[in-house]
C-alpha cells in the first residue's frame, strides 16, 4: 500500500551532519531512498527547519543551504525522486517514481520579510508552519506559556498562504494560535500531531481542536514520536493505532494521514524505526480497520483532500 509521509527532517539531519550523507543509502537517514522504496512511500515531504540556537542573521541562509541539499543531493543524484512543485504534479507520478515536496517548519528564518516567504514558495515550499514550539514574530508556539495567538504579521502569512494555495500547518502552534489559524486558513493541516486525549502532551491536539479540523476539511497526520504517542514513551504500533482509532471516533476517518517525523526523532515506536518499516504499520492497521480505511490513512485521504485535487 503506497504511503504519503507528510513530515521528515532528513534535510536538517544532512545539513547539520559533520560529514556529507549520501541520501540514497546513508544508514543515518531513516528516510533514505532505499528505505522509502522498501516502505513503498509514494510522497515524502521534507521539512525545512532551523534550530532556535541559530543566530537570526544566519537562519535564512540555513534554509537556503537545506534547499540546496534538496536539489543537489536528494533530487539531482536520485532521478527516481520527482519534485512536487504544483499539486497537479502528484497526478503525474509514474510507477517507480517517488514525489518529494518541501515544507517549512517555523517562519523564524524570514524575519519580518514576506518577500523571503514568496521566494520559498517559488523554490517549492507547499506547506508552512508558523512556529516551532516557541514564540516568534508570527505566532506563539506550543511551548510559549503566554498563549497569545497570531500577530498581525502571522495573519498576513496565513492570507498569503491562502492566495498561493499553500497549506498552513498547525502542528507546533499554541492553542490560541491554532484557533486564530483555523479562523483564517483556507488549507489547514496538522503535519505531525496526535490526540491529546490519548497522550496529554502540548504538541498534541484536543478533541475540540481535532473536531474543528475535520469540520474545516483539514487533515491530521499522526506522528511516530514516542513522547507524543504514549506517556513516558516506550510506545508500540498498537499505541499509535489508538490515536488513529480515537480520531476516527471523532469523525475523522477520511481525514487522517501519516507524518512520521523520521530523522527528527531520537526514540522510536517499537517496530517502526525507519521508513522501510512503513508496511509493518499498514499490516497492523489492517487488523483493526477495513482495507478502504487503511488506504485512506496511507495516502488516499491526503490525495483526495489536498488543494489541487479540490479544483481550487
């Protein structure tokens, strides 16, 4: 069963590595090409992330460096990978090809300059998250205690995303920021979040938030980070399935996907340590859900719900 994985941090891992990593085979990369092929991943989204310890004046260059790695090391050296620049490109993938799409995890790197955001659109970014946990010029993140929501600048970013048919990612937002985004965003998505009712973590979504996402047509992609799956970690695939089952009970069976967070995590769900094991997750899901439902979780829900296929 083909997989859409909406979140990995391979570019960040390649960027920060002291030695060059060969994307096709590097064992350090949980989403290397060989593992994508083995796991039958059909679309891999590559996040652009800069840690908050990076000096502000160096952050946009760090994003450009990661995009350069994407073009040179991921795409150019691996012709099986096809850059998804427009939503219609998903319909053009042939047998043996894997789509590769850029996403932005936090807008710190653009400062207060929307021209930089438009440049990132032009380079292929198709989903934008306003924060990575902390506060910035756009919004308060999940770890910001003041919970102040979106700024005027953040609201302009969401409007710009709408104008360009770009997804707005809610996964790292604080609660008030989440509701501000949901009020404005034409194309909301949670790239890698789980159910707070199952695992009470600031990065997870409450039932009220999940139901609001489903009512707005937004996708929630469950994440494999053990801390977001089960209190105390030590999570199994069955623990991850509990989150999917819970979201289904809230009415989201047609709006659930996968967002592994591979290459951005250091602990793993047991039996789900890299992209090559994706089909093991599928086999377990088939024990709990119908084949049609599992095909939805694997790829069809996203392909049905993304902006391009809705005719927008």
